[in-house]
């Protein structure tokens, strides 16, 4: 049967109906006539529960998914190419917008790479490193909160969504206080940070930790033991260790298979080896295990943040080498945060050489010796690796991000095939792909 | 590029011509003038300055740390398989505390499988492939860079394979590391690297009917000039720039 | 859309316009069209602290057929553009579009091969909202401005008249490149 909404097309595997909307009865009728229940459903790229513009192509037999494929690229932004036309410092502005839920991880990974190429890892001030850790752990909290919130919403649990965004707002308040922006900060720069913490930041941070310690158990009360929640999550999105290793899955997906692999422990950066924290694992290989791991990671992040506060010693947040340190002295003006007028007056008025130096550094940027490097950080989603290539110029020659969402999303088919249609949503939510990171 | 990327299957050794070898540092670019400006004059008086940019060249033994151990094990394991290490490993670069093996592309799969399976090497996790397009590196323009991580030993190494622009074929590693499926599709999409033996080498990010490979260096950025109130600002790749 | 479209111009029509505008603006149903970073801020606006429910808008419709506002939240790639247009076409009239964030409005910082340089190349836009990403307060402001616009929207013959006037004004307008003055 042919309707304008469901055109049949003969393939080697039988008739395929392309459904583009229209009268459901007609669609069903034509599907019944073909006397099997195999339907290919196209979820997305605009779908309320596919985590952004992810497109899922599911072949379903009744309620069972027999085959599942992803269509990605609907948010491809060409960030890696754009980076090649901006100088090294400006690069942070782009990378922060890749995986927009984990801006500080993108920035830090990129900056660690640039610093390694420059050979200045040892010159980064301690305060900058501690603050990077602090910001990354805060960011881990906010990313996991969004994962749990949207994951809950996709299950139909709107309360957990409201809770998650409530607590995320607390983290964003801190980000705004520290960096001036709620998202897309470009705060971590090659050589250190854009600026120091504002006065009163640490007090507010302590206040935040107190609130979070009160709020985090609420997720346990709300969800962990909830029979509906467990029924939807347990044994759904199953991927064992062999599958994880083959598919390169990292982060909570890998840890839910029981392997405590966390780059913060196994390949430490930013001095993580000196912090006291644990890597939670589960042995259930399912979505529920991943949920529990995320909850526990948030508690561990709070522990790290507390240790960071203790380690914060006054000092510079940018390398002393003025050939690299971006001459930013920010101040709040009438039109928002911008260059400090005092600083500009100082450069313009006192020294011709300072003015030239400032001009050269801002218009040209610094040069990075030719070579390549790979640096990886443990983002909330897994191993976020950056392959930076320099040709000795003022701009990156090539920057490639190995985004954990991209790699982990490959596991979607393995997790979903053979399961129910409704479980696809749960499995995808448990991977926590962010399309900005997947497509870049 | 016109042939079917999947035609060779596992017999990629048969028709892949070895890429030209280069054991020294690869010259990737020639900088001219004082500031490397790409258009406009150079008023510094150093306009005639010509400098070549070279990537770090081959290192000599000892490499230091666990690098020697990995190199020994790899060479030993390859010899056991009757493959002369010198044929497979073009050169070994140690730079910025990172170990890079430049692998001849016809031996890539065997080397990767050895790296994965040999108990003393055990690089279980591949973090995908990153394409790099060195326009100035004649005959070796396209590089595919793989990073392999060993969870057992806590190590990470880099494999680098190159192919000329005129014959952009590299054997696929999907059979060894299934995770490379999407990564190789991405490298194909952006750089036109054809991974022989990949199960379904199609575009992944760009629309299926897209022309060209957008992240190659000879593909323009594609930005448009921005107009506003009598002013026109050229796209980032059209502006005067220094390098 | 119905009887009110057929009313002759005059007192009755303007009264119906006001009533229709009031009703429409008080229950705008946005389609979930989250694309990138802005989508997260859009969700935040719907959540507890900013509480979009105060403006009768908390119900984000999954199906475009039940929605009358499309908030294009994020960068639109060349691959996404046809999808976006299809979703727009599936929405019933009357419908409005908010272009949220600079990427949707003008391509923003992503002036390259992959991104559509402004969603107004694909769909007509009612409100351009700057920011990268705009704060939830800014989205609320845009929504309130859209409410004003909806309240003032015309029906029937008045709508035709308004469309004609708008077209004439647009034809007479000076091209951007010929405008003079400060760059702001």
C-alpha cells in the first residue's frame, strides 16, 4: 500500500517503508500487510530524548531492537579547522565550546598540550595548577549533575531533573564568580589562568561544599533505592569489560565494568597523584552501575575540592615568562569585564618597549617549537585526549580532540541491540554523550 | 581515490606501494621574511630571510626510560614473525618525553596486532586516529597518527604512518582495534585518507554529498566576509597573518 | 486560521486581534530544538531557578506539530539545516522563531565551512538574541519581547496590510554596507 507518507521501496531484504509522518493507521496497516513487524524507526536528529542532535536509526521487530545505528555530524562545527587560523592563546576560546558541559577539561587538556610543546610544564605556578584542578572538579560535578538530570528526565523523572539543575546552578554561580561566565569560559590559558580568584571566592566555595554535602544525599534518597528507577536502569545498556576495551570506551562506562581505570590515577597530570581520592567502580556493567559511579564521583570531587582549598597559597597564576604570558589584566568596567584601564594606561604611558611587546604578543602571539604531543585528561565522560601539532608558528598546525563522547557513543549499538525500544534511551543516557564533543 | 576503498579487503599488502622514506627530520614548511606574513610587504629589512621548519628527527639509542624496553620488545616480536624491524619501523622519534614509531604503512596492521597482543607490550587501548596534512612534506603529505595506551603497563606510545596525497591509502586498524571504526571514518571524512579494509568507510561528520575533504590544508576555511555599517572584515583565513 | 481571519477590518477585527494576541502570548509552546551550548541554558531556563512556567511556557513539546515557538538554541550546521527547515515546516501556524545565541543569529565565531552563517538563511526569525550563550535572564527577556510582538500581531486584512508595509520598508532600507556611522 502506498501513501504519500509511507512510500515503500523494494530492497534485497524486503520492502522498506520510509515513514515521514501522516496517518498512523495507514502506516500500521501497510506494515501489517507486509506480514512482519520489522520497522525502521528514525529517532532524531531532533528528538526530545536523544541528548541533543543525535540521530538513532533503529530496526525494530515489535518492541525489540534488532539493529541500531547512530547518525552523527549534525553539530559538526569545524572547530579543529578554525583553531588553525587563530593564535595559540585564542585557541582556548574555541576548545571550550567543544564539549560544552566540560569546558574546563577541554581548556586544560589543550593548554597542557601547548605547554608541553613549549616545554614550560615545570614553570606553571602552583596556584594555577591547584586552581585548574579545583575548576575541573567543580566542572565534573556540574557535568555529572546534568547527566543525571537529563538522564532522569528522559526516563520521565522530572523531579530529578529539577534537582540536578538546581545544584548545577550553584556550581555555575561559582564559575561566574571566578571567571565572569557561566559557560564557555576560556579561563585556562597556555601558561596558567586568565586571572586570579576574586575576593571572597574561597568563602563562597566553602559555603557551596556545605550545601552540596547536604544536597548530594538527596539523589540517593530520590533515586538509588527507587524501585522504578532500578527497574528501568538495572541490566540495561550492558557492556562488559571485553566490549569496553574493544570499543575503546573509557570513563564511567569502563569503570562500570569493574576496571578502575582513571587517568587521574594511572597517568596523573596537574599533580593529581598528590590528592587523596578514590576511583569508584561497579561490577554490574549496566546503566545503574554508571549512575552509582557518577554519584560517587561527585562525592570524591567534593573531597578533592576541599583539598584544593587547603593548598591554595597566594601567588601568581601565570608563568613568569612575559614572552608567553598573555598580558591580560581584567577589571570590571561599565560595559562588563574587560581590559583594566589602569593596565592599559600603564603600558601606553610608561614604556615604549612594553607597548611594542604587548602589541606583538596580542597581534601575533607567541611561537611554539615544531613538534607534536598528546595529552589526555580524565573528563567526566572518559579519556579526553588532545593531539597538538605545531609547525613552529604562532598558530596551531593541527589540533585533534579525541573526545570520549565520540568514542563511547560507538558502544551504543552493542548496548541496545536485542533490548527493548524504551531501553535505548536509558542506554544512550548512561553513556552521556554530548553532541558538541562528539561532532566538534 | 576512484577505486573502491573496500576492494582490497585484507590483501592491502598487495597493492600498497611503500611511501618514500625519510629518516631525518621532516621538512614541513619554509618560513619567509621576518614575521612570516602571508601577504603584504615585509618592511623589517629581513624580507629575504628563508628558514626551514623541521619536525624532530630520528633518535638514537638509548631512548631512555621504558622506551628502550618497548622498542626492544617490539623489534624482538617482529623478528619472531619473520619481519625485519627495519622494514616495518622507518624511524623512532623521541621528543618531549613521547615515543613515536614511524611505521611503513604496508606493515601497520601487523605491528599494531603485535603491540596489542605481545604480553610485554599489551597496548590494549587505541585512542583513535588523528589525520595531519603536511602540505610541505612532499611525498608524505598525509599522516595518520595513532596513540596506543597500555593499561597493563601504564604506558602510551604513538604510531605515525604517512601516505602521499596521490595515493592516500593506509590499511585499516578496525580488525585490531574496533574502536577505530568511527575514528577512521572521521579521518576519511576530513582528510580523504582511505583506510583499506574498513567495513564501511563513509562520511561521518559532513553530509554524504559533500565535496572535498574540509580539514586538508588546501581546503579553504570557508568563512565569509562580515559586513557591518560600511565596514567589511574578511574571513579569518583571508586576513593578513603572521606565522 | 479561522473565522477571525475573515473579519473585515475595523473595530471588531482589532478587538479580536487583541483577544487572540493575549491568548496566544500566554500559552506559547516551544518545540525542543536544542542544538548546542545554548540548549543547556534553555533547559536551565525551564528548570527551577528561572522557572519558565511563570510565562506559561514550561511545556516543551517533543513534537513540532504541537509547538508554535522554535527556539533555535545553538549553532546550525550545514547537515542540520534541512532538518531544521523540515521541523519548522511541520509546525502549525501561527509560529515564531527565536534565534538564540550568536551562532544561530550570525554564525558567530564559527565563520567556516561547517556552520550556516545565520539561521535566517533558512527560516524567518522574529527575535535575535545575542550572547554566547545568553544567560537565562536574557532568554526570558527575549521571550517577553516576543510576547509583546505576539500581542501586537495582526489578523486578516490587517495582517496583509502589515506584511505589505514591512516589505516596502525592507525594500527601501539601506544595505548594511552602505550605512555609515559608528560600528555599534
